[in-house]
C-alpha cells in the first residue's frame, strides 16, 4: 500500500456550516463512572493479558458487580487490595505488590502482558506504578511484560481507562520500516466487528491493516511514518498523540456509527491509500445496502422524537450525528465530557446547524435543562437514569453503547435498536396503565 500525500487538499466532510459551533462550557459538580470499568471489555479483547488493579475493596466490589464474574470463572483481572497498613505507610506497598505479582504469574503462566492499573487509593498514597512495572518487567521478562496505566476515577470519564491502557502499549509497538505503509485502526472492537472491517479493507486492497488493541497483547502491530491511523472510538486522544509521537498520522473522519458514518470512515482510509473510487464503492455496496434497509424501520419509530445527551462517554457527538441525520431525531442538547475539536472536526461539520453543545459537567444545571426540555429520550449515566425515569423521562444508559457491538454497516440496526427500545418500553407501560384505568 502507498499512503496518500496528505499535503493534497482533503475534500470537505460536509455539513451546514464551516464556522465552529458555540459550546457551553460547564465546570461544576461531576457525576462520573470509574475508568476501571474499561477492564471489563479490554480483558475480553486481549486474551493473553491480565489486569491487576492496585486499589481498595471498593474497587474489587465495583469490578465484580460490573462484570458479574463468579469466583470460579477465572477472570483475567483482579485487585491487589491496599490494606490499612499500606494506606498508613506501615508496610512497604512495593514489596507487597511484588509478592502479589510473583504469586499471580506463578499461578497464571499463560499471562503474557500484565497491566498494573492505578486507582484512586493508589494515586492518593502515590504508589509509582510505572516504576514498579519497569522493575517487575525486568524480573519476569521474557515470559511476561509488565505495563502500568491509571484507571482512577478522579476527574476522568470511564472510557479514559481504555485510552490510558492503549497509550501504555504504544511504546511497546515494533517500529515499522521507513518505507512500510500500513493502516491502523485504534479502539477496542468486538472480534466480530473487527473481522467485518478487516474483510472490507481486504476488498479495497488494503491488506496491511492492523488493530490496536490486538487480540494478543503480546503481538502488537508495527508503527512508523507510513502508518495511517483511523480512530474507531472518539475517546482515544492520548493514544492518538502517542502514535503521532511514533511518526504515525491520524486521519480525520467521522466515526463508524450508522451507514453514513461508516461509509465516510472507510472512505477516509481508502483515500489515504489512493483506492480507486469504483473499487471502494464495490467493496462497501452490499454492507451499505443492508444497513440502509435495516435502518428504515428504526427511522419510522425515531423520526421527529427529541433526544438529550448528558456528558458521559465521549461518544455523544458521533451518536447525535447518527440520530439526527439518519434517524431524523431532534437534538435538544448534546453534552460531552471533553470536546477534542481536531478529532471531532468531521463530526461537528455534520451536525445540524444550531445544535446546542455543552462540554464538561454541572449536573444540577444540566438536570434543570433536561427537565425543562422534557425530551422523548435522555441518554445519561447509570446514576441519573433511575431518578429521571421516576420523573417520567425515558432514558438510555450511555455505558450500554460502549459495551454493545454498534460499529459498522452490519450493526447499524443494532445501534438504532438501542435507542428505540426505551421508547417502546415506555409506550407499552403507558398502554398498560391506560388499560388498568379503564378496567
């Protein structure tokens, strides 16, 4: 593959207005989910990796509850619990950590990459997990590589756990030859979705396409000046920056949600390697046709409905674009924890003109606006969903949109169904209540 000369002018992504939209910046009370939860999908993706949280019993209970793992299921994550003597400085936490890691790897020799995951407690008492990872790597290489990243929930969103994890892998990626051209997709995807994208790239002639994270954390794709990066998830700013530090170039594209977003995302990858338009069109035609047909039924149920996004996952802007342009929904407000304008440029250009945008959190103020707007559907975190449901607002958990296979043509209808389901449930409940009153 030969990469496109990026000095050539890129065609506009489309949209109503080239002027950057105004953004309401909120700086108030936060309501966030812990970044440790990224382990739930990452440990399923990287089959030879183990995630050791250095934290408290609360961290352990959170992970057990969120993942629903029974004790005999042999999950590939655990918590090295900081006891009172560790927190009080009465014990050497590094010595304790070394003993835990030695026991773990003796019991699990299949682990090729061990992640030490920082938490709120470990950061408060300032355990240097990066230095611990270097020390433990020297002890356990070549059998096991030890890396460290922070999954702390202090002033972060839960998806930043994945970003920190992938960024820790970038320095370990082998260097590509100076003249080697490759495409790299970043962002954890279910194996089924990854395979679908790999087949589409192959149909376009892009044979040298890799994914980060890879299914085996010990077998990483190469990176270098000829690497062109497509972001499958919008919350990977640190990973993208680390890859640019290795010489790679991050492409600007909408994210692969819905038929339109998936086509634009794939087109940017094809354009970077000068794939002929007729070959690109032939490669995507069957999947695009299936997606458009499948989305028609969902559009009938969503068109004309209003939606309000609370800031939570950083998926809000791409999902809002999908709901507005492909499902015909009205965007009451689109809130996002962070707005990275460079990585969101193509998405912002596709939002309807005048879309209300907010960055950051001030939960009370955002709740007031949602209550005033009374949207048909509210996308929010787990902590807000039940109270809003009690007030008569239909809600969708934003974390479900991260857990579920929603990328690409083949899952466009599944993505739409996640938004139609709460409205269908509320309609059924209302019908049942009406029947009860008549009876």
